[in-house]
């Protein structure tokens, strides 16, 4: 399903200093050998005003998931904010994840936070990352490995058909026909990302995390009278389900 990403270039480039600095392996970590990546793919409101919510998510989600057993040396995080000291281009992000996935071959965890519409998610200044293109990339990076992909954006349910598979778990911030919330200038995180962070310390595994996150988002939207509800979506393949509740449960 090879299609061209609507950006100027996605050729393999030399990775610049936009990834997390490699650190020592965490001996016996739950997710040893897994590729990990968190990407803040936008930095603006829908009107183009600058915000920090996506970058806040990138920073704190990276720290939180490393604490759950992902190895620092195989975990990268990126911002596509062009003015950031460690900002990356879209092509550099793809190249960096490709390099980590080449080294860390046990499993994959990929988290993308951005704006979205029914055609895909905003990919910095370079256009959009479509469901078909992300599906192609995840196939390339992860193959048949156990894989968890999170897409936090409006209308992100459109990604599930292209990403789903027996070895995959997919979490999205909204239905394919719904907006998500929390991308204003005064927001600390997008609501979905904030609920992931709130839920993670008490979640037993990724499946439990998805359930707790959905409940958290629903409570917040109800309390603030936000309509229509975003209704975050979850897909869990038959092969990965037992692995996530046993072999790859969170450390508690």
C-alpha cells in the first residue's frame, strides 16, 4: 500500500540532534528491545497561533513511558516545531524512527500527537501524514512484532482500518467523525494526552490504560459540557491481546 506522503521529501537522512540522547539500558525492563517513539507533530492552534500543549505531551509522555520499562537507548522523541532547539523535519523524524526500529526488533510503541482531519494528521509544515502512509510506515518499521500505536488528534479514528492487525493495538483520541479537545493556547495537554498521563500510573497494561483513558476523557468532556463527545477508539488484535496482559504488562 505504498503511497507518497504529502510532504516535500521523506528520503532517509542522517539523524540530527532531535532525538532523546541514548542512555544505559534498563536491565530487565518490561519493554526491553522495543522501539519507542513520541512525536509532537504540530505546535499551533487551528488558527495558527503557537501553543505548547503538544510539546508538553511529548516531554511528559516520553518520561512516563520510560518509567514503565522502555529503554532510553531505544526511545526517541521529536517535535516538528521549527523554532525549537531540537526541532526536526518530518523526514528526519521518519529516518530516526527507522533507525531505532532497525536496532530494537522485539516490539513497537509509537505515539503521535497533532491536529487532524478526515484525511490524516498535521505533519509540521510539510503537509499531512495520511492513514495509508502511516500504515505503510508501521508495516516497514514493525512488521509482525507486537505493536502499539497511539494517534492523538481530531478524527483520528480514520487511522484504525489502515493500522489494525492481529499483532497490533491501536488507540485514537476520537472517532473517525469526531473532534477531540484541548488544543487551545491555555491547555497544558490535549485532553486525550492528559488522560493518558493521568491514567498510566494506575494502569495494569495497555488495554487497561485505554479503558481508563476513555473514561477519563468522557468525564472531562461531560464536566465541561463539550459536545459531541470525542469517543476515543481502541482496536486490539487477537495475537497481541494476551501478550499485553502478561508478558508486556506495566511494572507495578
